[in-house]
C-alpha cells in the first residue's frame, strides 16, 4: 500500500465511509496484520465489527469503526472484556493493551 500525499490525507479526514485501505492506514497497523484481522472479524457474524456496505461502495462507516474499538478496548463506558477473549488468527491471544 502506498502512502498518499499529505493533502489527500487531510482531505480524507472528514470522510464517513472508508475503504479497508484507508482504515488500515488510519489504524497504523502493518497491512498484512490488519488484513488478517479483518478477514477474521468479517467471518465471525458475532464479532460486531462494522460490515462493508454495498450501497456505499463496499466501504465501512468510520464512526462505527471507532465505536467498535472504543468498546472493545475498555475506554470509559465501553466493554473491553470481549477483547480479552478474542484470538489472533494464528492461535495467539490479541494484546489488549
């Protein structure tokens, strides 16, 4: 994945619907790791991770992505316990902090 120009990144800040590539860049996680995690989350209908919406060009709703991470990583008012039980695609536990 290539890094876009700074003006492109600035223009994208207010987007509500993001592609997986845009989401991965914002998360700051290596692409290979992020794509494996997305496949795992998309396969599990109970994961609660926001699904791609056909109506919006196979993009995910960014505020829902942020809410997912806030809830699963125990920010005030969020869940957090679910994150401790999630498994890494290679059988290791995900780091919770």
